[in-house]
C-alpha cells in the first residue's frame, strides 16, 4: 500500500499547492481594486503596505483604516463524457458509460478583512504604519459525489500578512519604504482517489499478488477512498521594499515595489477514509481486505514557496483633481520547480490471513518524503486606472489584463484560471476632514476554455500490491469562470 499512500499525497499536494500559491488575486483593498489594480504609484491609503510602502509618506495625518471585501469565483465545469467509467453493470458484464452533469462552485463569497494605522515618527518626513493585509483568494466547494471529486471536493486556504512598515522622504523628489510581515498559512482540502476493484471479474495469484483481469481504472463510487488534509504554518516571515519618485509639482509619480520569495512549512495531518470502499465493506472471498476504516498521520509537513513579485507604476495628473496610472506586475512562478511533503508516518492495516504471504502480513508504514513537481509559468499583468475628485466625492475606475500561471494542460476544478480581462469601479465620500467611506467593485472574466488534451489523471492504485497505475483523465471538458470582488472601507484621520 506504499504507492497508494504516495498517490494520495500527490493528489492533495498538486491541487492544494495550486490553490494556495500558484494563483491568487494580485490586488487588494477597496481603492486599489476599484482602480483595476493601478495603485502602485498613486497609492494614498494604508494598502500602500501591500502595493508600495514608499507611498506611505503621502499619509500626512495619523489615521486608521478598516476594509472588508467579499471574494467569489463562479465556476461551471462540464466534463467530457467518456465510455466505461461508471459503476459495474452485472448484466452486461462491463462498466457502464457515464454522462457527466455540469458542476458548479457552491461556496458563498469569502469575507476578507484589512486594517491598519499610521503615524509620523517625530518628523514629517518619516511615516510608520502597521497593518493586516492578506491577499485575496476564493473559497471553492463542489458536489462530494460529482465527476470532479478526484480533483477537489472542498478547500479552504487562508494566507495572511501582519506587520510594520516605515517610509522616509529622502528629499523633495524621492521616498523609500520597507516593511516586514508575519505570515500565516492555513490550508484544508478534501478529495477522493480510486482503488479499483471488481469483485465479479478479479483473479488473484496469492503467491505473487499478481492481479489478473481487474478491468483497470474506473470511476465506480464503490472504489472511492476519501482523503482529507489540513495544515498550518504560523511562522512565515516576508518583507517588501518600495521606491517612489515624485516632483514637488505633483504632476506625476513613479513607484515600484519588490517582494522576495516567501517559504512556508505547514505542519498538519492527513486522513484516508476506506469506510465506503468495497474491500472494507464487502472484502473478497469472505474476508475484509482493508481492515482500517480510517488511516491518519498527525505530523506531516507541507513545504511550499510563494514567488518573487515585482510591481511598477507611473501616474500622471493632468489636473489638480485627477490622476491616471499605468502599472504592471510580474510574478516569478516558474522558479518554483518542486514542493515536498515530509515527516510521513502513515500506517495501513491490511488483513493478510490468506490473501498475503506471511512475509507481507505486517502493517505498512509509509515514511518516504514526497517530491511534487510543479508546472507553473511566470505571470504578468498590465493595469490602467485612475480617479477624479468632485468636492467631497472621489470617483475611481480601471481595467486590467492578466496572464495565468497555470498551463491549460493542467487545468482542473481545484484551480480554474486563465488569461483574463477585468475592470474595477468605486468611489469615496468624505463629509468632513476626519473620516471617509470607500466603496468598490471589481469583476474579471476568463474566456471559455475547451480542454481536450488534459494531463490531469485520477490517482489510481492497485489495491493488493499498492502499485501506482494509470488513472482516468479527469481534466477534459469545458470551463467557464468569472470573479467578483466587492467591498467597503472606512478611514478615520486624527488631528486637522
């Protein structure tokens, strides 16, 4: 069963990593996403902690900020029908054909807060800020018995950043800034693998454990094994640094930011559920082959890496009340070649009274490290946005184009992504000099994708030998998706 357990880990690792690190939305904050993410040279609130810490020098008065955003990804997957993948048809003596229904993400919007405060450090040229500013990512949840169950049933990934930044205005033209953040990563994932077994046709050589005429991989629910994984790292440390060049006339501004790769070592537990598998419920020749109902390991480590990020923007102010910014972001996902799962100690209780030779009757302990290859590509985006002040009101809007870090051949429902276009709109109301209210909305749209050359396979394992065998292709089909982000923010300014 060693290969079987490894297959379980591979299944989680590939889909879990994709959701946690190869794709998240690259803009945060109500003002930022309302401008289509063009907020690197023109950042004027505490989300500069994320976009460009050098822009914090613009915050002339001490202030506090609270933002709350809802993030929702609409996913519609129509898997390509394939013959002979369904339940065993006793009368026909073969596996039935399956016509797959449409699968949708049923998770509600995922609420994500931001907050922070800032103040001058004894001099008008130096600003201190502290904030909580996690990146945006959606919640995903699908039918537990649907045709996508070998990719994903349910997932929850939370990544946060909390920490201080300091910005200093070097002279009338140049500001610099840097910040350190304490990062937390929490991940939970549910999916299924297949351990194919056909009681009607299987033949076994008990001396060699060779399985004869087991009809190969299929998607009969009686062969499904549930798999849950949860892990967290409360000790991730990251930093970023920014530069802003802006003349005294304020007619234009140039800003840039760099954030190096961030490592996470998430400690957690995994569990495989055999309670509904045919070899646990019915056995073979009167014997229960898999004795364990649930197999767990409470001390594993998932090692993942977030990419190098570069941002730059140029803002032009044609009038005293208006601003237009052109910005770009580049993320170095291709540098991430592997991820690993370490510290394994998974025990599977197999009944070998007459099925397994005496030398193989002991429980199997799986303790090898698992190295998971990734297939990511560098991603980039270009944004154009701006704002205009009308007395107590400010209007914002913008648009963007963004490429995907995930190749089409590895597209699946755990990570529905692709090249996309989007827009943002929003505004602020400032009835007095002491507080303002921000509102914003952003949508992005992925072109419909018809995948016919998927490399994503169902993980399938020969039940007696534990040999890893070819699984059914599960990624082919039609993918439709869009993303909605909406939110509100409140800023309070001290003094006058």
